[in-house]
C-alpha cells in the first residue's frame, strides 16, 4: 500500500477530522486515523464511537489497502512540514508506516483497521436537504448557549426542528436561551431531534460556504453528507424542554443601543464585578443606560453611562455580565435591542436589523440584585 499526497492537502483533512478522534478512548484504535486506499481515492476516518467522520481525497497511487495510524503522531509530523509531496508506504503484514518527504524519512507503527467503527447505512430513515449556510449560521449563533451539565444531557445539545415553517435551532442552559429560525426553505414532514454540540462544532468547522447538505436521520442517529465528507452521530436522547413557555411576549420596556459600545462597556465593567455572580446592574431611564458593577470583597467598583433610545418606564435590572458578553459578541449588527418587562422576568436580546428569512432571538434571565 503506497500513495503520495501534498502535505497542505493532508493537513487540511486531518484538521477537519481531529475533533472526532476519541480522546482517552477505551478502544486504543479510536486514537487513530483510519486510512482506506482504493486506487487513487483515499478515505480518512476518525471516531469516538458517538461521532464518526470521514473524508475522501484524490492521491497519487494505484494500490489499495487499509491501515490505522496514530492521530497525534501523524498530526504533529504533518503540521511542521512545508507544502511538498509526502509518500506513505505501509507494510501489509506488520502495518509499519514509512513516511518519506523531500528531506526526511519517518516510521510509525500502525495497526489493522478491522475494529475501526464504520459509517454504516441507517435504517428506517428520512432524508432532507439543508443549505450549508443555514447550518453554519445556526451553529455560530446557538452553540455558546448550550449547557454543560451532564445530569441534564438534553440541554447539552442543540434542538433542531424542521417543519413547514422552516428550520428552527434552539440552545439553552436554563440561564440563557437562543432561538435561530430560517424560513427560506420549508419541509413537508415535521421532524425534531437533539444534535450533540460536538457534532455541530465539527460541521461548522468543515462546512463549505455554499453547498447542499444531505441529512439522513432516524430516531437514534443522524448522517450529514456534503461534498466528500460524511459525519454520522448519535442523537441526544430525551425530550427537549418546552422553551416557548419561558419566552415573554409582553415586553413594554425597549432599549436600542450601539452593540459594540455596550459590549466593550460591559467587558470593562465585568473586570470589577463579583467573581461568583458577575453581576452587572442596568439602570435605564430618559434615554440613558447606567451600568454598575462592584466586588465588595476587593473594594472594586465600576460605573459607566451610555446614550440609548428607550421606550418604557424606568427600570433597574441585573444580569450575568459573562452571558451578556457572549450574546453581544455573537451578533454582527450595529445596534441591538433589549426588551424587558420587569426586574425579575427574562429579557429578550435581538439584533436591531434581521434578514427577511432569518429571525434570531436571545433570552437572558435576570439575577437578584446584591446591594
């Protein structure tokens, strides 16, 4: 088994797959990349059992064979090489991998790929198509809001719903929530599932800017196929909480403000906030926003005042500064709208301008004031 490939091409493939490699895997082979060669087509796979990802590329070869190569060692070698042809020669009996470059020769002990997980065909499936831009946008806007509590696994994933209204993606950790809707494409059959955050991260890092993604799914698995990439993942089991009941619909107090100025101001104020609550207090009235943070334990305090457009009654409300920073940083509009009803009720954060076929809504729970 022998093939030649450009190092830049190989490095791009390994970077795309590296996130799927099993870290501290029970099965040693999951710490490897699986190389499958058939003529001039090379398939490279990585898996942690829950997610398996596979890419295909053309190489210079006329042979065939299969070998598993330690992922970390191979990645460390390739990323230090300049762009040049690199030749792999694999002994079919011992699986010893010999790598030859313009100036060097390296040997890595490989192993048989017989036990490596395969991307097998799903049964009882349906298939839909999504534009890569929709998935990438959903990933960029929602993932930061997903939870990390393994005792509530459904909230560690991103809820996906496809129906005749379009595609909806939701993430929440019970303190903040993001709902991202795309209405340009409708779906005949209604389907919903919870996608692992890791799978969506891998998709985001791999998706081309403009391509069609084929999504095949059943009750337990989802398979994404685009260009020469396949990603199969186990779906998160369980019922996603009814997020619609926590989104307030009557928010008479509305503030519009420059997003960048507010973001930078909160970043500065957060330096002086209590490091257990990260509380930032808002006092809004007469087209002015006054923010205040303090840490009594270290005698630090910060106050800033911003001009804004405000409709409603004067209000004092406090939030977690870190959550607000994440939300504001994920937006790209010049202005942001914050809609509120009462100091103890959730506030809505919206981009001031939204595309016709996209609607993004962010929700943040207030925290009790510490005076």
